[in-house]
């Protein structure tokens, strides 16, 4: 699932800790410059949003997936 972040200067370490507490097997790809986040997890969208809110991050789910470097939308044909 992918999210657009309104949070400025997101701290990846804080994010990783919050997601690992939610799902130890979670994988994340953060594009801080564009304010995009991809989370591969067994948790629900609502659970991820609640975890993000608990660390003070404002996010909304993306309706259409975008390429996030290192995320699952990478097809391997970027160059």
C-alpha cells in the first residue's frame, strides 16, 4: 500500500520502528523528497495510518500506485 505524506523531513528510523512494532516483517520504501511511502505488510491500511499518526505523521492512501525507488512497483526498466 502506498501513501502520500504531509510530514516534512520524515525520520526513516522513527518510521521503521513504528512499522516493525506493527508488523515485524513489514518492508518500507520511503521517498522523503517526494513525500511518498510504500509499506508492504500484513497490517491493514487503517492500522498503518494509525501507526503513522502515533508518530505524528500525516498521510493519506494513494489511489493510484506510483514508482517508489526500492518498492514493489519497480519493474526494473528505469534505465
